[in-house]
């Protein structure tokens, strides 16, 4: 289907294997580096669909207009298979997105998984049903395997049961005596893969005949119906219900409480959320390991776990029935508020990159918490604003530096809008949201930023909220600068400084110095700009990258304004590019590349200037208005482009400009910093958009690592691999971490796609080739 259609949707009931099939198709059929998986199960707001896809594709943010427009600009230059996983709760939004992409691009193919089709004319639908189950009296295929067991028909439910049972118990073989009972199990489970996998792990404790008897008895109790009359949906529910019933009280508590997480979770955060009655904090890691043994929890990547969507839905129902939903959703929201506040309070301390990475890993959970807190109560739910909305408003405010540093300006504005829609009367929450929206809107070049800042100032003054009052002045200073009202911006800066000093707001004062440097650059006062940059740099910790990168970028701009300071300008641009690239600050990257391009054009190095301008434009396309909308700086941009075009001709300039825009940032940065005139040749790699980093082959895997790689690709958990190879789980954990490190990967899905699409067959273990 993928060979004949640009939109294929795999449909089927929960637990039937839609996602696994889509990933296998991508691994087997798509060229290396040409597929992207976008998981949508944790997304509840259809307005964020384009931003979610953009972030996954390495388009960190859209401009102040439609997020889809910015995404389409990026997709028009690509050729890839886009996998949209779990679309059923966003069918209308996914259908609109798919129709637009098919119409506006030529090289994008979409593979969707959903419990229902998208209903587009271009769509080919693959209805995926359960695995076939042989008749009860089916005979095994002739011929025995070496260990005395029997081969069974390929590709049916019993084969899956046998594989998963063998993964659960080292040395397990499905014998002729066991075969009828295995058929009973698979028939009882209607051939649904997820249900079969949940049952198969129980062979650790029960012989196959007893497992079949207990399963049938458990189903009778769970469904209250006779065998053969249960729908597939009921069958899966009953299978999960049966598995839940076999868990200990602590495991049941963990299962239902873990359903409050969207996407993946780490045990450290989970411990603080799910510990409570039946589950002590010190038990959480052990209990999660127990759920992993039972195929309830899966290790998604190093140190991160997840519940499959169907299992999570079941847990959520159990949570609601236990009367725990409000409590544990609030605990989830509170934990992410605490995590975000810690990030904000230690914003410029060492370890900034790692803390930013942690929040990026928790992006789905952050959205989930905000969505829960800011959701309007059902009709008749009472008046007033609940505490959860106040917590969510504080979370949205604390996330301001995260939105900025991650390049998610538009999404940050979206959540500020949500807060404003929830807090319609004067309040601290509303004033704070107005100030934050003004700051974000200024970065996006929106015209209403000054008005938001003024409203925030007036409201915070009436409420006596000095901290928000000072922050609103900071927003007004920034907005006036980008609006070209420089004298007003300098006057407001004086009021802003004494307010921040009175509060002892050190980070606010550093931000003001950064904004003043920008004001002086825009107003062509380079000496004052450099003075503020130097003041900003003093006292920053060695591991700080956000303020440091911005300060060096502004210093480079200021030096460019000074005749005879080209050497200093290039040095500052290099320092800025290194710092901003390290944390993905695309605004700082754009400024740095612009300065390098201007210097190249001035020196007559027009090829270099052309591809640098193209790379800078790609950053601006992803972050909003070029050069903060400054007419002064845009004049230098146009001058450099004009010089290069006059020397090279329009056609050659356009070719090099497009090449620079299309290359991964790592290659652009390498060329910019090395002083190359010719754009480096493309390397066999996966871009940072994959979450894989630049893949350059890494070290060769050892034979044991190849063996473990093959087992991971077959879907075995670390504990299952340990039992299969008769080694400790800790040893397997270490091997998997080494494999990820050598290959530059971070998840099992990525490893599977890499293995099947890239590794030469002769380098793979026999298990993987099989």
C-alpha cells in the first residue's frame, strides 16, 4: 500500500498490534533516516497537533501565525514517511492535517494508526484483525525442533504465545501435550496479540494446561457470559481484567495510578506521584519492575517506562472506580509544578542542559497536567475557579523559560491564552499570564505585545503583586524595543531595574541587561550594548548556556557595528554559536549564522555567505520574524545577500542558499566554525530531529551486544532478555545502555528501526536474521 498511496491507515481494535505493524513496515520498507514516528496518545488538544509534529520533526516552533504554515514550509523540502500513531481521539484534526500535507507537499507519505479511518478520498485502509487461531484438534507441522518441541503454523496466535512464553521462561518449549491448551488460550483470547502477551508471561508460575483452565475461569467471572459470546473489545478488557486480578495489591495500586501519566515516565517522578495506600515510596521501583515482568509496563528508553494505551485506559477506569482520580491527577500536576519550579529557580546554574533535557522528556506529561488543570468543569460543577486551575496557571507561568529555551514560543502562548480564558477577572494568575504572553508575543513579533504588557502592569498594581508588576515592566521594555520605540524602552528600563532590585530578582536583572543590549544594538549604540553584554556574562556559571549564548550573539552584533572590529565580531559569533547550538536555542543560532554570513560577504567569500544565509533563514522560518524585526539588522542581511547575488548570480546564490537551508544544523555549525567556504558534503546520518543525534556509525558492537540488540528488536524486555541469556537484569541494563551510547540512540523503537534498516545482515546475530 505504501508503494501506491501517500496515505495509509492501519485500523483495528485496541491491542491488535497496529503500532507494531506500522513500525515494522517503516523499518522494512523505508530508506535509512526517512521515517519519523509521532506518538499522539498523550495529546488531547487538537490545536497542538501541528506543534507536536513540528517538534518531533525538529521544527522547534512555528512563527506567530499558523503552526501548520511553518510546518508545511519545512515539509515541502523533505522526502519521508510520517507515522502518526494513535489518531482515533484526534480524527478530525489528523484528517485535516493529512489532507493539507498531501495537497501541499510532494515527498511526504503518511502512515496512520487508528481505531477508525480518517475518511479521506486519498486514504488506503488496512483493517488489521486478530491473529488466526488454529482449530482445537490442529496437529503440529511434521518434524520436531532440536529440543523436542513441535513446530507450529507460522504467523498464527499460537506462535505468538509460544514466542512470548519462551521469552518469559528460559528453555520453554511448546510440547505436543501443551498444544491443545495453548490453542484453548488463544481461542479464549480471540487471537488478540496484547491479550496473548499478557497471558503468556504467566507460564513463569503456571503450567500451560493450568493457565488455560484459570484463564477460562477468570473470564467467566470477569464477563459473566458464556464462552464464545464475548466481543473482541470485551475479550481484551476481560484479559486485562484477569491480568489485573493476578497482581498484588501494590501492583494494582501502581497500575491504576500510573495511568495519570501521558506517554513515558521515569520511576523517580512516578514514586512521588503514585506512592500512597498499599504502595510505600521505597516499593515503587520494585513494583514497577514487577509490572514490567507481567508485560504491563514496558521500558521505552533508558530510564523511561510506559503503559500501552489500552492498558493505561484500563488503569484509568480502575482509578476512577477506586475514587482516586482527582487525588492522583492533582498529585501529577503538583509534581510537574515542583519540577518546573526547580528548573526555573536553577535556570542559570550548572547542569542547565541536563535539566532542560529532563523537561523536554516530560513534555507530554506537562501538557497532560496543564490540560487537566485548565479544563473547564462539567455543567453544574459549581462556580469559581478550582485549586487545580490555580496550580495549572502557576505551572504555565513557571514554564516560561522552558518555552523560550525550547523554541516552543507558540505553544507557550497557547497555554497563556488558556489561562486567560480560565481567569477572566482581575487576579494574580491573569496578570502573570498577560505579562508572559507579552514576552512570548514579542519574541514571535506579534504587534499586541505592548498592550498585553500595559494591561498586566495596571492589573498587578491594583492587586499589589510587586513581582508580577516588575515582570510586566520587563515585558513592556522588550516589546517597545522590537517596536522600534527605543527612547521609551530606555525609560521603562529604569523603572524596571529599580523594581527588580527591590525584589532581589537576580535573574530578572540579568534578563534586563540582555534586553538592554538588544535595545542598544537596534538603536546603533554598540559601546553600550557591549557594556551590558559584559555585565551579563560576569558571574555566570561555566555550565550556563542560555544567557551566555545570547550575550555573545548580541556582542557579535555590536562589534559588527564598529569599524575595525571584525576579528572580535567573528570570535563572539563563534562563542555564541557553540553555546546556543548546545541547547537548541535557534534564535541565538540564527543571529550567529547571520553575523558569520555578513562577515563572509564583506570579505568577498560569497559562496560561504550564501549557504550561511540559507541556514540562518531556516532558523528564522522556525522561530518567527527575522532578526527580531529590526530594520537596522535586516539592512545588513539584505546587503550581504545583495553582494553574494551580484558576484555569483541569482541562480547560483539561490542554489547555495537552498542547500544551506536543507542541511542539518550540526553540519552547518561545523562549516561555520571551521571557516569553510564550501558547504560540507552530506554525511550518512540521522538528524537531531529523530532524537538520535548525528549518527556516524559509532563503535562496533560486541557479539554479546549484537545478540542483545536482536532480542530488543524482537520486543523482549530487559528482564526477559536476562532470563533468556541466564544473566542478571543489571548486566542487561548495562549492555543496553552501552548499545544506545555507541549507536547514538535513546529508545527501543529507534534501535529496532536502526537495526532493520541500517545494519548489514552479515553483522547481525543469527537471532536477528531469523
